C-alpha cells in the first residue's frame, strides 16, 4: 500500500537528477547539427525561447493557437501555436548555401543568435516566460482540426465531435486533436472509451465489443463474489472496504451504499487480475472519473440529474457502468503500471524528474523548499500516485483527463509537467512560507473555487514547459537558479 511503501522510497539524489537530462535524443532544440563534410550542413533554428519572448503579432481577437500552421511536425508531432521547424530550417540552409565558407564552430545565419549568445540571453528570455505563457489561449487544437480539411470550418465544437464520432470509422488522430481543449459532456463517454482503446474505431464492431466485454466482466465478478465475502482475500478486501467510503466523501453519489459496493467489486477484481501490484491506496480515486462519466448518459434517462439517487437507477445500468469503469481503469493503469508495483519505482523516477524540472525553471523555489527541510516526496508522491484527483474537484479532474487522454503520454510524462505548472503557480506564495506553512499549503492547495479556466491555464503552461524542457540540453537552464 502506498502509505507503507512511501517509507521505502529514497529521496531524489543529485546523481539521478543530473544524469536524467543528459540522456538526450539525436535532435534537441536550438542546437547546431552537422552532417558529414560531403553533405549539406543543417542548422536547427527553431529559436524556441526567442519565439516565446517575442511572440508573433496576432490579428485582433485571436490567440497563438488560432494561427494557421505549416504541415511540418515538431518532435512531439504537429501542435497548434508552435513555429514551423522544418520551414525555418530550410530557410537557414538556403541562406547558408549562399554564404562564404566558415569554420564549423561558428556557422550561423545572420538572423540566428549563436549558441553562446542564446545561453547568455536565457535570463532575459526566462523573465518573459510567464508573461508569454499567460497570453496563450487554450483553444490550441481548433485551428489544427480545421486545417486538416476534414471538418467544415463553420461547425461548432459539438458538431465536430458529432461528425467524428458518428462516422463509420473514427479518425483517432482527429479525435485526439479535438479533445485536447475538452470534450462536450454528451460525447465524453464514447470519446474516452475510444481514446483508451476500449471501444474500436469501427462503428460496426462497437455494440458487439461492448456486449462481449460487459458480459465477460459481469460473469467473472459474479463468480468471484458468489461465495460471499468470507471466500475473498481477507486482507485485500479489508483494505478496499476501508478506502472506498473515503472516496470523494463530499459526493452524495459515492456515499451511497449501492455505488460503494460497485466500486469495491471493481477494485477487488482489478487487484486479483494484477498480482504484480495488487491493490494500492489511491487507485480507488482513479475509478471515480470513469464512474461519473459513464453514468452521465443514463442519468437523464432514468432520473432528474439534479436529484438523482443511485437507488433510482436500474441494476442493469449499474452493471454496465461498473463493467466499463473496470475495463477503462485497466487500460489507464496499464500505462503507468510501475507506479503501483513493489516500492512504486515509477513514482520514484517521476519525483526525480519533477524536482529537476522545477529546479531548472525556478531554482529559487527549490532552494527555499530545501532550506525549509521540504522534500518533494512529501507532497508530490500523492500528486503522482492519485494523478491530482484529490487536489481538484471531480468536475475539474474530468476536464483535465480530457487533455490527458488526448496526449499519447498524458498520464505518465505529461502529468509531470502538469505537476510542475501546478507547483510553480504558487511560487511567490511558497517562497515566503516557513516549514509548517509549506506543509499545510502543499498538502491542501486552495483549489476549491477553481473552474475549467484555471485547469486549462495549468494545462497550457504544462504543454509549454514540455515543449521547452523535454529532453532539452543543459543550455536551457535559466539563471533563476542562481
């Protein structure tokens, strides 16, 4: 269980931190790359920090993510609002072809700052980073979906989802692009199931797949619980029985006995099917977004959404929601399985990454936390173990998961950047607090009045940090660390 395993987790070491960012891919931003002497010399001139510090001019009423895009793709795939790396590289090569021969160490087009000048200007650029990010609109995928010429421009977002999801074969790439900014409530259940790989993209196979998977789970759950609780693994069932009543205690839905029994069955069945990890405290929180989303389509059919009581819902509906929640929870946890195996090594690695990332963005904050005796594991463990579900309302968590599912690595890699953006949001407050104030604040951040707009700002900042720092070389380190 997470509470027991936390004692076994070593604090992030400088060695692990320093070695993580040295494992660079072949290409990294703002670096000079040379081929053989018989080939053209190629220069990466994406100038990411320069673009952020001096963003391009926009038309009135538009945002960066609304601008038309080139067909070129960045390292993470084409993303709205990012500069066209390939086109700018081609321009640099053409300029270089017409220039005089220079030494390899100093080859730069006239309009591209040298590496040394880029490094020396990092401080000034980093000062503008927060101001630049705040100007970014979260409508980052609308223009990309339109530019694909697969959906009419004049359709509303809901109409675009309707058109995509009602097609004979859903274009999963287009669905991801459109889902990044949030999914309409009435389309969310199907969209999540497709993005997780639970439902097939082919419409003709969906009904058969749902029937088969639901029957498989229900038959198995019925057999597992047929002999009563006395036949179950007593230690496992006891822990689940303790945790389920604590799950989203402010929600009337999850306080209902009928729903608690359903959640308990999901958690027990998942645990015995995954003996490498078993049940870990925190997994109970990860079921709740699925349960709410998959229950929503039935609420209006059988009860008033504002006064709905689980007792009003027919048992076949509960069975369907329970089965769908089980399979989708399994799909999610398959992506982050090592977060819940013995000693939870996945969480240990991610805490190291988070600390290193925050230190590179705001060294002043990390130094203050260290001076007050605060270790990242004291607050970040729960953020990663429970995917921030306990830090946000259920409604805001569902919105955040729309984006996580749109990102191919949303629940693993992208989540670290969300945690960093979330922590850095409070940087000014945290740097003025002592140990006791820090512990209280970090274990219970003031997010009770947050709306989707607050979540979307954190997501946009997280995307920007990932764009800048994911596998980037050390010359991106800002002078804030000094």
